[in-house]
C-alpha cells in the first residue's frame, strides 16, 4: 500500500507524542519516590513484529513475548510481564527492572505492541533496591520472571501479582506501581485506537513500514558511506566486576556490502561478578538501538542530523558479530548480569572512538554517560528509604564546538531538584556544580562533568555502579581525555576516603558527606591552539583552573576575578621560547 508522505510524517509525530504523553502520566502517578523522582522508566511502541517505531527504546522489546507465545496466542486486553535478562532480546539490566507489554489490536488483528519499562525499588536479591554489586549468580539478583500474563482479556491475574509481592521488601509500593504501569498502558492503547479511527488499520500499519524503510534508507545511503571500509579496532576493558579484573573487550568496525559491521570477537571470558552482558539472539538488537543515534553525527549538517528518523530501520544495516559462548558478552546462565550497564557503557564508548577514527575525526570526541548511584537505609519498614540518582556527564567536543556540560543520562533520568531530594529523603545537598578541569583539554574543550555533595542525616549504605576512576572518555585529534568518575566519603572527623566505583553496600553514618563527580567529555584538537580569550573565559567561569590554563593550554593568566591574558608570556609558552627574566 502506498502511503501519503504527509500522513506518514503526521503519524511519526503522533507516535513520539504518544510515548511522551504516557511517560508524563507515569511521572505523576508512580507511588515509589525512586521511580517518580529519578524517572528511570520509559515507554516504547513497536509494530506487530516487535520492531521499534521510534528511537526512544530502552526496554527489552516484545521479542521474548513473541518467542514464548506467538501472535496467535495473544488477545485484546492481555498484558505480559517479564524481566529475564537471558531471554531474547536480552535488553534488561537488573531484576527489579520490569517490563509490562500490551499487544494492541484492530478487532482481532494484532497491529502493535506498547511497552512500559520501570526500574522498581526491589524484587528480592541480596541487597534492597536491586543492588547487584557482589552478586556471583543470577539468583542473587532477584526474582527471575519469564514472559507471563499479568492480565488476561483486561482482567488482572492476582496469582502472579501475589507471587511478585511476596518477593519484594516493599510490597505496597510494588503493588501500586504495577497498577500505574497497567493503567498507563490503557491510556496508550486508547491513543492508538484514536489513530486507527483516524487513518484505518491498513494505512496505519503501512505508515509503520514506511517509517522503518525511511530510516533504513537514510542510514544506508547518507551515513554509512562516511565510514571507512578499513577496519578500525579499539581495545578497551571493564576495570572490575567487584571481584577482580580487568575484563577485556575488543571493538572493531568497518563497512562491508553496504552494512556497518561491528565485530566483538575479542571479548574476554565471562565474569564472576555482575558485569556480564548477554547479547546473543536478539540481544544484538538492543546494542544496535543504542548505537544508532551515535551514527547521526555523520550527517555533518545539524539540521539534517535532526531530520533523520531513528527507529529499528537502522538495525537492518548494522551487523553485530559476537564471540562464541562463555564470554562477557555471551555468558552462560546463571552468570550475574545486574551491572551489565558498565559493559554496555564501555562498548558504546569504544564504538564511539572507533567511529571517530573511521570518520577521520569529523564527529565529537568521547562521552560516557552510563552509571548509577544510590543510598539506602532502614530495616525494610516505613522508616526505610531508597534514594537513586543517575547523574549526567560532560559531552565530547566536536570539530567546531566545545562539549556540552552536564548532559542528562540516557533516557533523561537523574539530576533531581535539590528541593525534592531534601523534602523526601534524609539527605541534604551541601553543594553542586561543574567539576573544574574535568572537560578534556583541546582546541575545543570537552564539557565538564558535574558534582554533588550529599550530607547524610541517617545511617545506611551506598552503592555505585560506574567505571573506575581511571582515564575518562577519549580525546581526539590531539585532544586530551576527559576526567574520570570519583566518589568519596568524609566522616565526622573530616577524614576523606574513596569509595570503589563498583560497590554494593558501602556503609555510611549520620553526618557523613558523600561527594560524587562524573566524567567530563573528551577534548578535540591541540590544546595549544585554543584561543587565549576562550581559555580566559573558561577560567573566569570556573571551568578550568589558572594552573591548567598555563600547564595544559600554554596560556598565562593574571589573577582573578578577570584573569587577564599575559600576551607576551603566552607567546613564549606557545612557541617554546623560554620565558625572559
């Protein structure tokens, strides 16, 4: 069926609007403060084959449901629930991250799926809040749920709900939040029904196919030709799984027969700790969905970059080649997976570096924005609290632009307002801001990371899931890497001690001060080519120190508050001539 391109464009906007509307609804009705405040949830719409129709996918998709049941066994009003990370497409992280998926029908014809993913407070496991650090098998991480119906023909299956509520430390919160997910699916289903009434099921499904094809063509004809056929290899590693390390990863990319090949054959053996990242089966689709937006930087023109649709059409031109079984990317069950985001983050960072090299440095430098930090305390009763925050990080510099400061994490979660934190949790935010000198130095500077200092008014434990405090995101074309992740705690005595970047339950006492610093973006180009006036303004704004201006950028500055440029000394520093006495 030929689709009117105007109708196709309208439908594309309507689909994005539908997802955003349901997310806005959930933000108002979640019972759990951690879900409501951290916004660690997402809504995604798929066609009847399980192909994502927008680029906003963070859940596992309906692949496991189609594999377990098939379209013929689904009926209007059914809702499926699952969280098993080993079932394709293996897109989930911790066990507490639950997907509810509703098949959508026109009469009795399946036309789409709507999914709500939410990272709930708790679904069992060693530690409250789904903390996965320290787990050495999947059974330590919580209740494994294969695809099951939690509603049949619109009626809830209370037996399934009772089983879930028995396996959580916060049953009242989980009950209400499952109701919120199911109610949000109902709203989304009504919006799809309105689209069917306006355009008809035949034209609507034809629009789905048209949107997927449009994305595929744009990626294949406009973006991929800018990638070299020569193989670019980046050797990286996950520093620790909580038990040991490092754990090697090897990412190679090249263009072959009109497709982007991503070869991951160099992955190390599966880990004892929870950094294993199952990508077998349809799991590679999850990685391709995360990689697709990075390829938009190849568009060059920002206007065109914003105009290219991103959906699962891009996945058709990405060929991900996995190693054999038993590696960190192809682990054998029940290897733990709860911190798979660390491994996924390293894969994305290494892919970004390989793409930078393949594209001749014409795209932004390194950027690392996958980490999670949480504080929890109490005994599992009404006095308990769980505070979870995914802070943003600095963006990589581009050939003509500095990196952006403090970009929100993937999905836009994290960075909750200070007033909300202090009103709802036994925490006081002492200070917050940008981390000086954390943006990678370069002709164009990487965006600084951010910091927050939390004064703890109750005792409990801290958990952290992030890369260790080594070198940060890569710099390109002579630019320096960004600053790394740092987390520390200062006790009442004032003595400061570091907290491991991967930790499950680091104890803290009332009055302790925890400081978290996130990575800055990589720099682009030789720092000594940065305009002295730009260096001066960076110092005035507190983005770099006066010492870094001289040592790294070779710009001599006077004293604050204006930091005037000493032009003669700067000239001596930059041309290598010793300073005159």
